């Protein structure tokens, strides 16, 4: 329950911060044909770029037991689609498609294969017929402060824990949709 409440607080704070900023989205087509909360989207492509941070893994992007860039992109695609559906803005036949690039830094505890909180940024482009309609680029972000991380650290083991990374992917996907995509349009 604590994790859920902290997550809601962090997402709410982030949403408030984003909502207060002006000109968040770059509308290429003006006036934008996108209607906030109404226009449906499908996910055309998700690309993930993984960086590794931790003494043992500075050169190798793939760590045994964790998702590769391609596999992580597939999971992100699935989770983003789920979030679009949850927010009633998914349309598999939509003329508007989303291209998403995620820069994901996989942080490990020192001398361990235990994953910690990720740092990430992302950018998306909404296209119609292959031409950009709107785009957005996020700042670098992290999930530090959630009790999920203390749960990761307090397991007392250096075992691989990829299940936590799946939780991070789910939360990042939720944030991308609920804090940016749902707000696109007039």
C-alpha cells in the first residue's frame, strides 16, 4: 500500500509539474488535428537504447537474465498499448501512430547483478501517413525515492532480480501515457 501511495504522489507531482509548463508538445501541423482525450492512437514502433551503469557492466549492454534492447522494446510496446487502452485512446486502425524511443540506463548495485532504479528519458512522434503531426522529448528522469527500491536493496542477496525491471517498465509506460500522450491535442 505504501508503494502505491508513494507512486500516486510521485506521478501526481510529475503531472502537476508537466501541466504547469507551457508548450510541452511540438505541434508540426497547426492547428493540430489531435483532440485531447478523444484521438485514438496505435503504437507503430518502440526502440529502446540500454546503457549500463555499474562497475562490472560498463562495456556489455546485455547482462544475463535481463532483457535485451529488442526484448525490452517488445515489453514497452505491450505496456504502452495497455495504457492507451486503459485511458481509452487506443485505436488499432487509427491513422495516428506513435513512434517511441526510450533511453534506459540500467543501474546495478556495485559488484552485483542486482538491478536498482533506472534512469530514463524518452521521445515520441505522432505520425499520420508517415508525416509527423506532434512530438515530445522528456528530460532525464529516475524513480529514486520509491520504497520499491528499498525492497530491492533489502533482499540481502546479489541474485539477479529482473522482476523489478519489469515493474519499472510498467511504471515508465504508465507515466509516458498518463503524463504526456493523454494530454496531446487541443
